[in-house]
C-alpha cells in the first residue's frame, strides 16, 4: 500500500468565510504521510455554509454557489500542499444525490470541474486532476449511472479538463469476476455501453481509470451475502469475511492484468465501529475498530505479493 486518499474538506478549512483558513488538521496528516513515504490523493470537497447554493444551503454536499470560489479553494490547497499531494480529485461521487445537491447533473459538474482544473494547473501544471469518483447507481431516483455521467461529461466538453477518470467499482454482493449488469465493476468494461467504451469513443482510450474506492462491508442492518450464497434475491447490504476477502483478492488480480488502471484504493483500512451494525459505513475496514485484523487483511496482503 503506497497511497492514501483523504478529504481536504473545504468546510473544515474555511468554516466561517472566505477570509480565514484553518489548515491544522491537514498540515498534520500530510506531514505524517510524507514522513512515512505515502503518496496522497486529496479530495477537494465539501461546501461550507457561506459558499453553498441557495437551493440546498443546509447541506454540506450542496454544490457551491460560485464555481470560481470553489476553484480558488482548490488552487489554494495546491499552493499550500503541492509538494505533498500526488493527485487531486474534484469532489466525491457527484453522480449520487447523497453527495451532490440539489440534484446531480453532469453538465453542472463539468462547469465546476473546468474551473477547478484550470485553477489548479495555473499553480502546478503537472498535478494530476481527477474527476470525482462515481458511485454505483442507476439513472433513477435523482441519481445518474456512472456510464451516463461519463457520457454527460464528454457531452459537456470536459474532455480536456481531467487527467484521469475516477470511479468506485463496488460489486458486492457479487465478486468482481461475476459479471452482472448492475455491478459497478462490470460496468467498467464488461457491459455495453461501458465506462471504458465511452472513454474510447471520445478519443480518451489512453487516459487511465482510477479506482478511488473499492471493497465491501462486513456488517450492516440488512441481509448478508456469503461465499456460498451471494443472495442476490435477498438484496444484501453486506458480506461475510470470506466474501470480503474474495472481493479484495479479485480486485487486485484484475487490476494487475489490465493496462488502463491508474491507482486502486480500498475503502477502507479500519472500521469506524465494528460493534454498531446500524449502518454499513461502519464496517468497510480490513481491520476492526479495536485494531484486530479481519481475514481480508491477510488475503489482501497475500494478493499483493
């Protein structure tokens, strides 16, 4: 493991207005990463109250009211941390209603991406700029599927405003090698259309696809999938230890075999709270919250040999 991915949260740095900055959290984190030889992908998100659109002013996932103000924040991040960041990601899961308010829109996001890309490159021209990693979703209920979102970005003229396309290829309850039309893993290359197909059709086949989140939770409030029963009919929201290990192993095996993968990130290292099954968000780690290793820790380590 040679990279980490962190939020460089706009709300944390500028909570009260555009004039002041509080960098203390990220000064410490980035210094530790640098001293330990880790490359850092920084996510430039989310909006402080003073900078939000009036349409969704109560939500930190609200789109900025002025994309140039957001772009200036991205520029300031790179001015401060340019020698400690190895790449930046413009937002997180902008195709999902839970991460982009008032409603996801590829053309709107493309406008913000263009402004941020231009601002960042004016400071550090060599800094890789990624699109926000797309969440597994259908084009329904306010969300936009990753394939449709990528199509929309190219349609909005964003081709020359990102260096890599970021995506979150969660496949659970299926392992990556079980091709399913709904699997965000399968949608990268194995469906028609596919994300890579959209990139190639737009003359971007040489650009890399960065997998900025992959993995599976081992607990949650719903049904479970196991190595012996993927339980598709039961709509499981989490997997057992065996299936988590299989998923991580197959991710590594697959990205080793392709030329179009940029960097792959696993979400995440450690559970938030292994004793609380009320949300799957507590259980994506390969290490439990008490520090003990899940079987997936050894499986991932072995697959990386």
